[in-house]
């Protein structure tokens, strides 16, 4: 099992995305996040195909913190079912992974 993950979180607005990022950084649950510009998403929702503009957050953290992060995001998020998925980091620059580990909380 991998120790580190990249989280993908979609949000309805830039301001909501920035609030999520700020909260997760301030609580030291993530080491960093990238906010991708507005994109268009198409998806099934309650029996119909929907289309919406969204912002995509890509955050780096430890797998052990995903539960806490999910709880924090759900408090802020406007969606009934927010996208919060973790992708494993199989390998990476040791310097980067050491930095990532040093910047997130050890209180798990």
C-alpha cells in the first residue's frame, strides 16, 4: 500500500475551491494543492445527464489523512455528494516526498 496520495476534489466555484484549499492547508492536512481553471463536467445525477462548470483541486497528502480531509471538505462543500477521490503515488522524487511528509500534520 502506498503512503502518499493525490486527491482530486471538484468544486462548483473558484471561491469554494479556495476555501477548501485554505482550510486543508491551515489544518496541515495537505502539503500543497493546485487549482485548475474552470472546466466543464458531464455526469449522471439522479437519473439524468447533467453538465456543469467546475474547478478541480489536486492536493497532495498522506493516505492516512484522507478520512479527516473528507470530513473537512464535506463541511465546506456545496454538493450533496462531492467528488473526493484519492489516487496512489507509486513513486516520486524522494526529496519531494520528504518535503510533503514534513509539511503535513503528524497528528493522525
